[in-house]
C-alpha cells in the first residue's frame, strides 16, 4: 500500500548539481507547485483537532516536507456561550474528528501523517486516500462565514426557569420560561403585565438567567 503514494520518479537527474545561478533562476518556479496540491481529510481523535494541526505543522518542518503542505484547516463556527450572565463568542469545531489538509501527497508524506499522534487515518476509498475538490472543501469551510452574522447560543433553558428579559419592549421584565424552541433559539416567557401573566416570545440572546 505504501508504494501507491511514492512520487512518480521525481529523480534528481534533471537537476544534477545545478550551479547557484541556475538554482536561483529556476527555484522560483519550482518552489510553488500549487498544481500538485490537493485537499485531503484526515481523521483525528475528537477534541484533538487543533493538537493534530499543530503536530502536523511542526512535523512537516522538522522532516523538511513543509514545501509539500499548503493550508491546514479545521471547520469551525462561532458559538456564543453564556457564563455567569456574560456572553463569550468562541469558535466551535462543527465536524469533530476532521482535519482538512492541502498537500502534494507522496509516500513519505503519507507515512508522516499516519504516524502523527492522535491521527487515525485518511478519508479514503479502498486503500487510496480520496482527494476533495476546492468547491467541496469551500462549502464546508465557508459555513463559518454564513453563521457569523448570527452565532448560536450554547446555553440551556428549562421550562419553569426564571429569567430576566434584557432587550426589546419587555426589557427588565422577569418571568418564567413556558416553552423552549431549540431550533429557532427562542423562548416563550410568561411575564406579568398589569397583574396578568402574559406570554411573550424572545430570543435566547435577549434574556439572562436570574440568580436566586
């Protein structure tokens, strides 16, 4: 299986002891083999995607294979968490266990990637890693750009829980959660208006939990 990824006779006979002047003249073209770079998906342990990316980058340079690597990307999306009634926006991995690597795959690179800590293998068909098109990769990586305008809140609300509305026409009203819609990220809150319980719909971002 290893032989499948050996480069097709990239011998040095064509560059036999080139003079410094020749190396300088030809080096610019040889140093940018974008046409040989293809996207591959590497499977990693869930939760260790960023560690795998760091390990790959350091190992490529240590073994002198950095010129065969392009971009290394982890699909993420912005998520707003609420901790202690304060909002924090973080980048959350939305495809756990997947690392996208742009590379000119050959035998040495295949072994180096496979032996990287916390890597379990390639996305592949049969014995051969399957390259992805630029369009396929962009459709996944650009998902983060789509949701940046309205990040999802990573916060749990329960029916009967006391909350305070912080925005909108009912700002500063306290009430109890009557219904939770996770998909729309909205709540139905029962607030007291003129002494009568009145349901009002608000977004997750428009309320905060009250501390009893």
